[in-house]
């Protein structure tokens, strides 16, 4: 993944069931919210990390995703659209 300005938008190389890859633009909540509520920082996603992103794809079919859930390779699941209690 590569982080671009604005920092809440990220590019991710994604793979389908057949192993074909495609670059997706992934939008998250604001940077401050991600840090404050989930402790996300510039080191949360490193190049080569395998994660699962669940969210709402663009209606026009473009490879854009509004992220809702991030599942890390260790199984930790974070719902980035709901502020934790």
C-alpha cells in the first residue's frame, strides 16, 4: 500500500480469486480519527502487508473503495466506520 495526499486515501494492490491484480484507491475516515480511535499511524500499513478490506465500492464501477472494515493478517478486525466505545 502507498499513502498519498490527502493521507486518508491509500492505493492498494488487490488480487482476485484467480490471482489477477488490480490497483484500487481506498478511502478511510479522517487521519486524526484513525489515529485517535484505532491507533493507526504511518506504520500501520507497510508495503507487502496482506490485509483484507471490506467496504463500499464506487457505484460507477471504478476501482475505488470506501473502507469499512480492515482485517489484518493476524486476524485482528477493525471497523473503521464506527467509533469504539
